[in-house]
């Protein structure tokens, strides 16, 4: 097995425990999370009010896929080719040192080292780096290569002053590696003036951390009757066991009304949520009678394991529902009914990185608000004012989001549009114009190209109004409509200062866009009230238009003012902004792929974004 470098040093125990490394891999450290808030098995009694309270289920709202679930981790492999030869009588003895950069401090900190490989200029290092991966963060990495002639672990004895020990270095982001074709990035080594230092090859592989997804269905027979004037309203609660003997809730079924023989709907759950990847870990299932006031009556419980459930429908998966206190009280007590497994299947749970590695490209489009409410760009009070010493809110939001998104687009060419301005020469109002002035090719080269086009547009257009979103959303939707095979996914960033003017049309555009490979990020700048934007962000209530609900939640809204750092640390403000607005993109991409039944093993189509799917309307 490859020797791995686990980034555990300088972590507190809770941080280490949260890594939750899957138990089934004997080569990895066996760590488990402990939920201190979980309770032990309830002890139900029959009879008085106190007993009924003890029978009540303390089942709160929960998300089985967050909180205690291990984070996504990637394994980075390092190879080098054509390194400098620093040794006189043999080849170099290279070693790679990885440094990570703090978001706030910007200080480089050593993360780990590979082994030393003797006498080679083309090393393939066996030891790997394991990193936590966050799509929404810019994770800067630095790889330094040394020729190790000293046995000392102190790198000060191998200084980077271009002497015989230093062989070169490369900088990149984790997103660059992951977003490269097949998650394989080649970069030239630098750091020594006047020298060709060779090439570093970096490969990212997502760790298979118990990624199966189980789908199952249960029924019950002859459950105890708990209601005086009718049959029970049963539901089940699933718990996974923890290392300390406690249990953590991981699933609730729906309530089936007025029956002692319920058939529950099939449900799906990540295997890591059900048993943390340990197939023999105990799973406790409690059966309750639902009561409107929340004091649900305990019917009984049973235990099983993932391994038992995986046998499917059989005599092994018929379980007696037992109420332990009834069993003690009543000599002739047998059980409180039975629960039978009707169906069980397991599929691999595809992740965001699976699709990226399979070739899915993320296409980024930015749309900027040029309405008059922003103020005269020549005045310092304007949201579009170009301070020579500091970026304005529009530029900061664009740079924060764009610098992360660009790592997942191979050609780094991005369409940049404006809306709400009068255009030269005739003063026509447009809600969909190219910032670079080229109607049939609105693409800009990288984030810096977008910023340059934005600055030039402020010199040529007249801010006007109103604030209409629908034309911009429909523009990107036309691109997304043309490519629905999973090879491409579109992210639209809208930066605006005002109250939306075409709410009905925008809602309709979003509902239609929810069927497409599309996500929309809205950043509100300035001090306006953004109540309408919150409505578009369907986190709490799914957006609808003409009585039709959006198939997916595709909108994320944040007000920029919430990220302004009072200390003036704009770098940290931008990092926080990017983290929050991009956090939902991976799940939104996966939800689209699932809705279309797209698995990450297709061959991506060759669709060059340099040719617009349709001309820009002006």
C-alpha cells in the first residue's frame, strides 16, 4: 500500500475526530466522530402520564448528510520529470515538500513531505498527501523540490538560495489540480533564475470514503394499538451506533396513518450516515405511534446491521419489535409486532469530483448591474467608482467568485454581460450587452479580462434602468439548453445594487432554468433592501411561477455588505464571500445530474465556448 501523509499534526482532538476516516480501510487511521448530544435508548413504560412521557420520541429535525459525515478528501500524487542534476558523481536524490497557505495570514505552512528517492531525475513519489477539499475555497498550494544530501529533517539545511540543494518549486490551487483533465496537472518548475528546472506532475484522486448509497423499504405487521379511538399511526426512526455506545439519529420514515400493518415508502440514505462505513456496526430502529402533540408513543425497537440488511428480503430480515419494559412486566409478552425488509439495494454515490474528473466543464458567466441607482461612476459615492487604490464592491465580488470558478474551465474564456444601461451611439436601453463591445463574441480572457472589459464599459455606456434579470438568465439558459448531457454546467453570477423590476419574468426564467445544467449566484451590493432577492433564493420556500414549482433550488443570494471586514482586510472578506456563495454549487450540480440520470462516465462533448450558442441580444 502507498505510504500516506495524514495531515493530523497541530490539530485538536475534535478536529481529528471529525475526519471520520472509514473503518473498512485497514491502512487508514481508525477515527470516529462522537455525538455528545445523542441519547441512549428510551425506556418506555405503560400506564400513567409519566410513562407516556418516557415513551415519547425525542426526534428533532435533522440532516443525515451533514454534521457527523466525513468531509471530502483528495489524495495528491506527485511526480517530476527532467529535474536539475545537482550531484557530481550521481543523479539528484529528490524529495517534495508541500506547503499550504492560510486564508487570513497568507503565511505558508509546511503540510507534509514525500520520501526521498535516490539517484533519479524523474521521481514518482510513493508517499501521498491527503487534503480536505472545499470547492468554495481557494486553496493555495506550493510544492518545493529538494535534492537531499543531508540526513537532517531541518529544511534550513536545504535553503532556497539557489545552492545545490534546491531543485525548484511550483504554485497552484487544489482546484486547478482537480479541475484539470483527468485531475492531472503538469506545471513547469521554477524558482531558479536562468535555469530550466523540469516539470512537476500532480494528480488528484478522491478518497473512496464509504460512498455507497442504500435504498430500502420496510413494512410492519400487527403492531401494538396505541390510540383509544383508532389504530396507530406508525413511523420508524433509525439510529447508527457510536463508538462510546450512544446512538445518533440518521433517518425518519414518513407516518402511515391509521394502520397496524403499515407499508412505508422506499427511502435512500448514504451508507456512511447509516453505519459510518462499518458494515457490522449496530443499527437501532425504533417504532413509534405518531401523536399530533409530539408526545409520540413508543411501540418497540429492534437492531440490525448493514451486513444483515444487505441480504435483502429473506427470513433473516424479519424482525420482532420488542418493548423491553412490556417484556419485563408481562410474562406472556412475545413482541409488539414485526417489521419486514421488502427491498434493499446499494448504488455508488457519485460526487462532484466524480463529474469533474469525468470531464464536466463549469462555464462561468458574469452579469453586472449598470442601472442609474449605482450613482455616477465618476463620483466617489458611486458603487461603480474606480478607486485607484482599492477595488469597488462589483470588482471584489467578481474576483472572489471568478478566481475559484475559473479553475474548472479549461480555456478560461468567460462571457461578461451588462444590463440596465443606454448604449452608444443611439442610446438604446439594453439588459443584455457584452462588456467587451463585441456582440457576437462576448468572451473575456480570464478574470482580469472581465475586469478590464468592465472598466472600459463604464467609460462608454450611460447608467440607466430598470433592473431586469430575466433577459440575462434566459441568455445563459439558451447555452445550457444546447448541452444537457452532463458535459457542461453553467454558473451565472449576477451582481446588482437594486430592487428587481421584472420579478414575475425572473421567477419564470428561474423555474425554467431549474430543469437545465444551471446555477445562479446573486450578490447584492450597496445598502438597498434585498427582500425580493431572498425570495428568489429558494432555501426555505421553493420558488414557483404560474403555479409551477422549480424542480431544483438553483439560486444563491448574499448581500455583499455582510462580508465587509471592518479592519479593512478585503482579502479575507473576499474569501468569506466566495465560500458562502459557492458552497451550494456542488450539490446543485449533483442534483441536476441525478434528475437526468447522468452518471460520471460519459465522454464529454467537444463544445468550444468561443462560439456562442446564440448571439447576444442588444
